C-alpha cells in the first residue's frame, strides 16, 4: 500500500504507562483494513481514533521498558517502514542515541543570542519533525530558549540523502528549524545551545 503511510513520534520511541501515538494516512473513511501489532517485553493496549479526514490516530500503552517491534498493516500489507523498531522508556532520564550514515549531510545553523553560559536544561524543543518526517516535504522543529539565558544555538542533520535546511526566528528567543530531505531513511539531528547538547540530543528521525 504505497499510498498509505504512518508518521509520528510513537513509531520511534515511547514511554511506559502512557498513551504513545502516531497517525496513519489512509485516504479513506474509517479504519477498516488497518491492523497494528506490538511485540515486546509486555502487552500494550492499542486504540484507534478515526479523524474523519482520511487519517487514523493510533495510541498504544506499554507497561514495561525495552525494545518493541511495531507492525502496521493495511489490507494485510505492511505500510512503508513497517515493522518499526521502538524503544520504550520508563521513568528514568532520557537516553541519547547515536547513529552513523554515509554519505552524510552536515549543515550548522547559528543564531547569536548572547555570550554567557546558558541553562541548557531550560531549552524547550517540540515539533513532529523531531521524531519523524516526510521526504521532499519541509519538516519543522520549534525551539524556545527564552528561559535558558543568552547563548548560541547550533543544529545539524545527517542522513542518507541531501537535506535543505534553514532557521527562522519568530521572535526573540523562539526559533523554527526547517529541513527537507530528498531520501527516506534514519537521520540524526543534533541540537546544541551554548556548546552543550540538549537532553535527548542526538535525535533519531525516521524519514518516509
């Protein structure tokens, strides 16, 4: 089913005892024909929600940390990227992941905010582009450094394809990062503030 795709943070990582989610784009009403399975250290409660716009929101709740394999099928056929390997964490602090890819693309965006040492733990990062994205589409990450003090923002992205990237300052201390990869695969995004990596960086992003 090349026209059906699954996108969302829940296809890459999750947390125990909470609802993790992702979205399946079916271009049909309802979720008939959609099946999701999770294999791992514990059972997981799975729920479906029809958004009535050709998409279905899928949530799952695992109860034990560890590595899971998540399969997404439509009409009995794996969607692109399935089965997905998902790392589920408990209540322990976030773990940073590393990966290597070749060839690589590495572009640094810089924005001078000041010269003092920042409070890296106070930098807030959000946006679907931090966990998953679509090739040949502009994907977005939002960064809020207003509570972190002055510092310099750096970011890079590496992966199997060429990437067009840019940053845009919405207002003082809030930035939007955009990237447009031309190939599918796993990409690594590193974000630093004041020469220190943010908690959770590098981020592994699945591009479909």
